[in-house]
């Protein structure tokens, strides 16, 4: 009720005043988080306390990794998996173990896990849905008791307070066969450092699978402002608003293409979200009249002259893409690509 009242109050403000009022709110929130050495982010996926919905989300994330990457689930058997940003529970990692992964490591910059009792409900649901083969494969890696659980530390490691940019400092090189994340990389403050670390710990021939959300995470768009308003905020103000709460880093598709090519990965990028829409897609390129309209182009035109200089170079085609799915494969030592054309090749 209070939240609805506050949202209504903000919505009653004139649009320009509304923008700067919200900036002030986030400056305060970030300042408090910095003082408290905050260990949570408001953007962790916090679903209602409904085990069924949480279970459905885990299963959706896991199935998307393979459906959108077009990789077979059998690929994980015997492999070592690194999950970046597991969120409220370790259900996705448990799914990997049940399909034969040898080891799963989940790292998180924040401490985002739900209570033991809430996690146990999700894990109980996962176990109930598994086939006999999957339960046998999982073995005693996850043992449930009433409102509690135990996970075999030889099969699963969870590392909180561990930003992806820093994993190569503590994890040996070429430790993993697959690295996955969902709606995490857009929150990384040093994206180039993150790719450097991931590349270092990934085995040659290993895969990276990432879903990335470029939207403003409702900072302005939730208050009836242009969804690109966050690109009109100066770098210094954005940092002061967001440095300790894991807000979007304002990196777009061009940055990911550049980094994937820089590290010589074969990759495919699918466009999965378009500006102004929540409808899930799977496109190599967005289709005018189907995925977006002239009204969407008008949204970009409305704000283009107001965005800060670093975003003015972005084309309409780049700004229209608000979500991507990356499937990338690290090259083998004897097949290092040269030039950008190699990066455009299939990731399979």
C-alpha cells in the first residue's frame, strides 16, 4: 500500500521534476548502501514467496540456456560449470548436477540467497520433478531435511561477495567448461574486467551462455518516463546513484560484440527483447512492423538529443535492442581466429 502511494505521488510530479526527484532518491539509496557496506541488490529476482513460482523460474532459466543456445543438455555431462549470479537459490546449479555436471560453482557479488527454509522448498520441488535417472545422477549431492538442506561441497561451491571481475584472482585458469548467467552482466561495473576474468577461467573449447537485459530496470520507465531517460544522466551522477546497488551499467550490444571479438570467441547473439516491449523474441535481427513500430522509433527520437555524448553514437538499431542472448565458444589454441569475421561464426 505504501509503495503504491509513493509511486502515485511521484507520478503526480511534472515529468522534468519527476526525473530529478528520482535521481535524488537513488543518490540517497546508494549513499546508504555505501555506508552500510550493503550486501544485497534491489535487482535480484525476488519472486513472491510461492515455491511453485520460484520453481517455475528456475526451470525456465535452465531450459532457456539450452533452447536459446541450441546446445544439447547432454553437453554438460562430466563438465565443470560456473554460474554467475545465482539469485535467490541454487536451483539452476542443482539442475546442472542432475544432468551430469561434475562440479558447479556459483559466484555472486552480493548475498542474495533466500532463507534456508525458502530454498529447501524449491529444492524439494526440483527433486520431486526429476526423473529416476536424474535423481540417481544427483545422488546425495543435495540432502533435504525439514526446512533445511545440505549440499555436497565436493560437487557444489557457493561464493558470495565475489564479483565476476575478480574470479580469476582466486580461481585457477582454465577451470571451467561452461559459464552461464541470466540478467547479471548488465549489473557488472567493469564489463571488460568481467570478460577478461571469464576468458581466463574458461577452458579452450568451452562455452559461455549469457542473457543480458539493457533496460533501465524500472528506475525511470516505471514512473511513466521515456525508457531511455537513464541515458540522459551524466556518468558522474549515474555512478553516484548506482555504484553500491548493482544498477545497470549502460553497456549495449556493441560493447558485447567488441569484447567477444577482442577475446577471439566464436559467437552468436540473438535479440530477445525490443524497446518498449516485454515480449520474448529469438531473432538475429529485429523485424520492423513486427518487433517494433514507428512509435518505438519516435521514443528514440524524443530522447536522442538529450542523451549524453557517449550514447549519441548508438544507432536506432542498437537502441532498439533491449535484451540479448549470447552463445560463445572459446577457441582452441590451434584455431585462433583473426579479424572480426571469426567472431561472427557459429558458436557450436
